C-alpha cells in the first residue's frame, strides 16, 4: 500500500487551510526530461517569511522544482505564483524570465569572482541594476555586517575561506532585497564542523531578513535544523509535508521513516484498534509472535499490513524482564559514542538498534530484554 500527499494535502498543511496566507504558490507542477517525469504534479504553498526545505535523494525532483521556481527550467504543466505576481502559468502561456522574477539564489558552487574584492562581488547585482552609488555602499555595508564579514572588507575574493565565500554568496543574493531566496545545496562543499555552524548562521540570517526561502538538500540534519517546514520528495512526488518534529516523530511511510534519521523498521499487521489513534501491531521474531502497543499512522486500520517504526532512543534494554510486552535478544554489537552506547540486539532475524546510556554497561554476548516506548512507537504504511 503506497500513499503520497495529494496536492490539496500539501497546500493545506503549509497554510493551515488558508491559501491566501501563502506567499509562494505552486499548483500541479509537472516537468519532463524526455520520457522521464521528473516532477509529477506537485502543489506547494509557503507562507511569507517561512523557510521551506525540499528534502530527498538524488533524482527525487527537488532541484528540478527549485529550477522551475527560478525560471531556469520551463515546466510542462502548472503554475508558480509569488505574492501577486505569476512567474509561470503553462495554461496562460506565462513564463517570466529569471532576471524578471526578483529572486536571490545561492548555488552549490558559490561563483565568487576571484578578480574582485569582497565588496565588488556583493555589489555586482546592484551595479547591473544601475542602483545609485551611495545606496550601493549602504546596502553592501549592511549585508556585510549581517553575514559577519566585517573583518574581510577590502580583501580579495581569493583571501576568503570556504565558509566566508559561502557567506559572501549569501550577501550577494540578499543585497537586492529579493522577494524570494533560493538555495541549491549551498553547504555541501564545506567540512562537517563548518557545515554544522553555517546551518545555524543561515537560519539566523534568514530569520533576521525575513525573506521567504526555499532550500534544497539531501542532508536530513540540515533540513531538521534549519526549516520551518519540510517536504520529503520521492520520484517526483511529495511523500510528506510537515514541521521538523512532525516529520521525525510521525513519518507517514516506511520511506520517510528510513530517510529521516535512524529507525527500527519491522513488518507486521494491525490486529487491534484501541481508539484515540492507538492500537496493537503483531510482529514476529525469535520463534515467537508478539503484540506491541503503538500509535496508528494515517490510513491504517485493523487487519492492514504495516511497518512498525521506532527510533533507537525509544528502544530500552533491561537485564531483568520489565513489565509489559518485551522481547528477549542477544547484544551482538556495542559502540561507545561518548554520551550514549550504540547497540545492536538480535531478536530472531531482526536486529534492534538501541541507544543506551553508558552507565548501563551492556556487554556483547549478554541476553537482554527489549521494551519499546509505546508513546513513540508508530505503525506506518509499508
């Protein structure tokens, strides 16, 4: 059984049912490359000032969607509107040129010109627009201060580090005060520590300037840290839309559970509905079948095949049998990661991923009892 968010689902979730609250509106967007339907009729609504992330693996359609918003790809169907302006309407034969869309864009490659200074790189869009020189100076100084590059004023672009180049590219994108800001995996070329720091910085800057933003990435951590809303995409369609916590804690399908964070996923069958969105799922392992209490994901009812999804931090190991449903297995792997133990517990053919506290001092080879936190155990669509 497969479920995708419908066009109506997506726009409603983003705007709480009020389409007028959306600043960016995408309706039934379709884009082909030959016979390949890269974007398959998606609809998106983003309220003004919000930070939306399109998240998914390579080939899911996220970058193609971004390029259609930017005007760098011509859609085969659908409409794109920003505020009161129509950027694209295939039906009405409207296709606004990229330079007419009043957008800022930061690419994976920052495109910082090495023969220019920091200020010259940032001011270039204003000079192309023939902005008054005094206003150019004021705006450039404003964004340099905003992105924290005051110490690099007067420096050549070749003297900027990778993180500084990324901030210079962002400053150049926002210096014209665009109506929309687009990001195409801008942090992927940075090392891990710098990437982690820049996630927070980008979100701070976006919040401060208040520009509606669309961000494309395959990095789930970036999406969770930076976004007001996340759209998880697969094969050109929208799999789920929601806030970071909702996407992580309440995935609608096995695909989303597996893509966002680490999850234990085991197939089973819904055997009872208990009301209030709760029920029981039957799973098998270690020569036994066991009934486990769970939250029922959207679209599931008694008798349905389902996948149990639970995060490692919500799986607990005990040396003595605890109260309630539990499973006995063998600790087959234990890795010390400082603030927690990353454990694997074999139960029949299945290996439970367990995040244990170091003080529990579990040992490889010992038998333990596994209990799941029922309030964080979710049955989802296969």
